[in-house]
C-alpha cells in the first residue's frame, strides 16, 4: 500500500508539472511538443503506463486486503463515529479512493482515448513527425462546466487521499517516531495542497476564461 502510493504520488507530481505547461503563453507550442515527445518514445511511454497500472492495481489489492483484515479484527462497528474531526481524511479514504478510481477511468476515456469527447484530437504522425494537440484538447474539454466540475471534485478527493496517505505511508515504512510525526503530517498536507491546487488551476482557468473577458489561453 505504502510503496504503490508513493510511486503514484511521484507520477502525479511529474504529470502535474507537465500539464502546467498549458499556461505558457506560446499558443500551446510547449505542451504540444511535450506530448509529441512522449508519444515519439512509445516504448518508454508504455513502460511508464504499465508501471503506473501495476501500482494502481497493487494499491487497490492492498486496500481490499487491509479492509478484510480490519473487518475480521473488529466485526462490530463503533457505536459512535465523528466524521468531521481531525481524522476526516482518514475516514474518507475508501470513498475517496473510489472517486479517484472513477476519475482515472474517465480521464483515460476523455483526454487520452477521446472516447467521451469527439472533439479530442489524438496524436498523429504528420510529415514524418509526431504532432499532438494537448492544449486544444485540454481547453476544449474543460469548457464543459460539468466535466470541469467533476475534475475539480475528483482532485479535492485526491488531495484528502494524499494528505492522509503520505502520513500513513511514513508510519508504515518505519518513520513513526514522535519526532517525525508532525513533519510527516505537514509534509503530506503540503504536498496534497500543491498537487490539488496545481491540478484544479487548469479547469478553473478554462472556466474563468469562458465566463469572463480574461485571455488566459487565447494568447
């Protein structure tokens, strides 16, 4: 659970940094070139995809096994549950995981495969060179308010998941000394905020541009 979680967080950081290139005011050249670079190295891209897929399934299997062990250890529920206390993130880990899984599936169908949005243009070879249309796909996809809203909700759920998950991972991997506990909590929360804000900034910016006179992506 801990190792697969850390692997996915590292991917999320790299993925977020790559996606934030959409804000570079160059007409999408940088992020389109980034997408073309990835798709020009399909061997490495598939190694990364399969590795990420393995981490996702390992995380899901670990979650299932831990849930079964928890139920076996305590078949009777607690008489009182406080949902909005300091451990809110811990109590929503399972449902948060389900929301994140649904988001991953939709994200792949939406912007990776173009199944749910006919306007998405997949990468293609043009005059012997790979061409990608990442900026146009992202901006076009998030102009739908319902799609943008779902992405934002999913990223907030992901943030809760990361905040508690990283702290828990530190304890699992032996960093459970009281001296490190506060640092682990703050580190998990800080990284969760960074990833959440970075990811939701894109659909928020697209929606802001759609409903105001601001020119964020039309430059």
